């Protein structure tokens, strides 16, 4: 039973939620444009897989590491202020990068350093954002709002690459940096109009590491939360081959035409967009664990079919269908946490989720990447898809036996 008293169910929540969604969408848009612009700039300037790998590490690893502290901060301080500070931190770093490029200091090492700093900011921001939703949204509306959030994210993932390409192709990359500065500043300005109180803490204030240990003990001692974290870790590990290796599968099986690689990314995003709309219209899933389990099985079947598809058209249809299930899983799992985690622990639990999901995929690619040069990618998708379906079945059976639904 959820004991949180987080949100005043008056009519003001709709306005506050709309403002919060707008601010985070604006912030995400600018960050996505910069990310695409930087990775393409590095690719065009170096044509080096090593540099691309270094950028990926600098963009992902700091988020995972800082999450250890970010969750504690999200529970200790005002979450709105933490989000604003993180956005401002990212904007200042990006502004400095733009000034350096205008001054003629256009070094790859500088791009990596600023990407590292931006990743730290994102790692601080993400747990606070997820933990803030239950403070402003009534519990019965969380699924609907998260569905809208997933839809907005999918739309941005469709638009951001195009905007990044236009900026990089027609203007200097420093303009993309300034776009992020403007969007981050706008997001901070919008957040100023949302009243958010700091969650009251019980007991004496302890050190960060003590509070971190309390958060880990709380999550691992909670039977449902422990299952969700394990499910996140295993499923993200097994989703990695489809997320990372499918462009290589397309190139090897159907041809390396740019339009094929573009279509491969687009149909997944369109499927995710449709899934997000579906969640926002449905509004609630009574059997959340059953829904997640069903989606994992559907994912597994889809990835298995991708591995044996012999027609590119059929492949795209399957990829689009698979994309539909991602926002459903993301929304339902997130709402499960928001409904069952104590308010004072919300930030730490979401930081653990970020650590688990952020670590699973890099670890998985260390295995599946080299394996893809030894065995057919279709076989990797076949096996990982079957294991993902089994994960969904086990998640459902064990949760039902434990009395959860």
C-alpha cells in the first residue's frame, strides 16, 4: 500500500503538470539536438570508431556514476531546484563550449570533456524528474501523464535528428550548442512557475553514503521493488542486441543503403510514438505486472522474428510493432515505482533504476558486440528474444506467487 501524500488533487495539478512536461520536453529537445550534432561531427571529422566509442562512454558512464549521489540529493533537497541547477550546469558547460569553438579552439578532447560534464548534469536531473511527477500528479493520473510524456519523447526523437542535421549541414556546430543554451534557459524559466515543496525527511540528517545505503537496503528489502529492479536489469541486457546490432543486421542482410538504415531507426520511433499515444489514451493498466510481462514476451517474439526475417518490408513491419511496446513497459514500470515507493525514498530508488539500466546495456554490448563478428546477428536476436520472452513469463509467475499484480 502506498503511504505517500504527495499531490493536492485540486484542478491546479493540470496546469502544473502541463508546465512541467513543457519544460522537460524543451530541455530534452535541446540536449538531443546537441547529442546528434556532436556524434555526427565527430564521425565526419575523424571517421574513427575509437572516437565514437569515447564519446559514447563520456555521454553514458558519468550518468551512472553520479546517480549514486543524485538519488540522495533528490530526496534531501527540493527536486525542482535540483532540476533547475542541473539544467543550468549543463547550459553553462555548453555555452563555454560554444565560446571555445567561436574562438577557434575546436578540439575533439574538448568535446569529450564537455560531454562528460553534460552527462553529470543529466545524471543529477533524471532521478529528480522521475521523483517529482508524483508530487504534482494525482496517483490515479500517473499512467496517463507518463503516456503523454513518452509520446512527447518519441516526437522529439523524430524531430531532433532532423534539426541536428540541418544545423550541422547549414550552420556551424556552435549554433547547435547555443540552441541547447536557449532551450535549457527556457526550461528553467518555465519551472519557476511550478510550486514544489521539499519532501519532509524523518529522523536525523545522515551522510550521503549512509542515506545511499538506506536507499539500497530499502529497495532490496522491498519484495516488489527488488523484482522490478531485477526485471529492468535482465530485460535491458537482453534488449541490447536489438537496440545496437540491428543497423549492422540491416547492412549485412539487406544492403548498406542510407535509406535502409534511416528506415530502421524511423519505424522504431514511429512505433514508440503510437505506443505512447495508446498509453495516454488508455490512462490506466489495472494489472501492471501482467502488462509488463506480456510486453516482454511480445518483445521477445518480435526480436526472434527480426532474426529470421528474409524481406526488408517484413523486417520493418516487425521493428515498428516492437517499438510499440517500449513506451508501455517504460510507463507501467515507472508508475509501479511511483505508486509503491515512499516519498522520502523516491529519488534514491530512481537513481538505482538509472544505475541498473545504464549499466546493463554497456555490459551487454561488451558481450554481444564481439559475438556479432563470430556468429550471425540473426542467431543472437533469436536467442536473446527467446530469453526475453522467458523473462516476461518468469516475472509474471514469480510476482503472482508473491501476491503482486
